[in-house]
C-alpha cells in the first residue's frame, strides 16, 4: 500500500487561495464556510512553517567540514 504524498507548498498555497476565493464570494452555507475557514487556518500555519524553515535554511551556509553556520556576507571596503 503506497503512502499518501504530502502536498507541495505550491499545492497547499493554491488550495488556500481557492478557499479564500470561495469564502469571499459569501454564497457558502455557514457550516461549510466554517469548515473551510478552519482548513484555511491550518493551511496558513503549515505554509508559514515551511517559509520559516526555508528562511532559516537560506540564512545558513555549510562550512568545509559540513557544519552549518549563520550566513555573514563578506565586508567590502
């Protein structure tokens, strides 16, 4: 049995955009709107975590011995 693949950042963002669009129209029954809102909040939290992880990874560099350290640009005088 194959494991379910986690959706990509882009797929999650597209789903969130679709939910927002649907909720903005306002023609959704209250129960469905509440469910979609909760799903949207959960997606937003996941996307925020992914972005924070990416920001951390970009802010670090790997040294020659394989150690991660904070990125510090070279000073040019």
